[in-house]
C-alpha cells in the first residue's frame, strides 16, 4: 500500500483462510526517497511531458515496491506467495469524470518479484457507476465487525474515511474529508518536517474559529455518501486561497491547530450524522499515532468509546495493506471485492487486473 500521504510503501505478508479471516505474518516499511516523493507530488498537477514523467515514475515505483517485497519476504520463497496486491500511487481520482489513475507498472512488478500481481482495483467499480473508493470497508466488515456492538472504523491516512459496521443492516463507508494531508503539507512548508509528530506543533497553537468555520463549509463535506475525495478537493492551493480570502494574519501554528480540528470535526460530524447508535470507534492509519488528533476526535464523540484498532488485535499501521492483500485474494478467487452500498456501484464486481508471474 502507498497512499495519499506520499510517505512510503507499507508491505504486509498475510495468511488468509478459506473463510477470509486474515492473519498478519510479517511487515516492512520502505520510505519514499525525497526525489520520488517530489516527483509524485508534482504529477498531481498538469505539467509539460507529464505522460512520460508519469510512466517513468511508475517504473521507479515498481522497483521500490519490489525492494519492499524482497525485504518483507526475507527467508521466504516468493513461490510460496499466491499473489501480491498492489494499490499503486494515486495521481488522479475523478469518479465524476469516469476514471481514476493509480500508477506503479504492475507488469514490471510481476517481472521483478516473480509473483502474480493484482493491481488497478478501483477502475472496475467506477466502470459500474461507483466511486471506486473507499474499498477497505469490505475488508473491515470481514475482519472487524462485531455481532452485537455497533462499530465504526476510521482510517486516517492522507484522506480520512470511515466504515459503519452496525450489527444489523448494511455496511456503509465513505471519505469524510482530509486526514493528515493538509497537516503534513503545512508542517512541511513551515517546519521542514514530514509530519507533526504526535500533533505537538498543532497543540502549541490556538484554534481560529473563523478559519475553521470557512473550512467546514467546503462543498465536499455537505454532500451525502457515497462519496470519495482526495487532493483534488483538499490541497495547499485551496488552503492558501482560503487564508487570502479571510484577509487576517493567522500564525502558522494557529493554522496547524485549526487544520487538526478540521480533520477531527469533519470526521466526528460524519459519524454523528450518518452512524446513529454507534458505540465504538477504532482508528487506524497514521492518524492513530497523532495524540492531539485522537484527543480531539474523542472530545467530539463523548458517547463513543474511541481507541485504535490495536485494541482489536490489528496493528493500525498495517490495516490498509492487509486490506489490499485481502482484495487480491478476492480477485484470484473470482470473488467480488466492492460493496455497492459503500461505493454506489450498480452491483458487486470482481476488482483488479491480474498480471501472472
């Protein structure tokens, strides 16, 4: 898995039983080199010769993914692995225009690893009229649903998404708004850091109510699910335009404080509005390590037990990588991987293109 945060590659080795139950065996994390991260970030905006640049970046990603796989499988024969599920790096996600684009050169990855690769998971759902995202709720339902307790799983990566798991009734899920994306971009600009460790910088500032009110009026937040978002909606250009429109001098730390509150409040509001009766909320993804963010989510949901997925025996750092291992398993077994109630697709579909070893 390599997600919207553009931090690196999460590689997880999973054993999946006939009933779909998933056991995490080994993990490996490989950070993106600064040069590749900058190249991928630049490709989110139109630029000259972008087709060539995107193809070269896809090749570079395939080599990096292969390196992560080799480290993950140290002492394990690649032939013992049934398939490799590769999400790829999203450059565009525009379901309203009928497409999504994740790069990674799956053919080259299969060649480099000698393992069958399943990639391009999102396109078939979009072809069936869906959002193509989020896809992890199907895995959450398989691995984390409780027969009696109403749970919500919140994945806070670059974008935040939630999965509503009532004991009875359909599973639902959607992107609630920004996760770490704006927080990371702002701290990178002002502190030259990849991320705000434990939310310490955000905790040092003061909330700006006027800025928060404008951020919360973003049109994406007003629409009902199913829906999915990304850098197209939440980016520094949009934030800069918002700050300019306010025409106030707001200190960088205060902006960070307000961005953290924006992430927490947009997620909590979605839970309160759409997940009536929820009893438990479990957080996974990088946001699970942001103590200040976890405190604000907890404060906004006083009637809900808030914890990380570690409380359920699933390390929050590896839930999404496990989800794409599970989705790859679904593909090779010709089983559907999407939930139409989540994505809005016309029906269940087998997701992913298979590149045999």
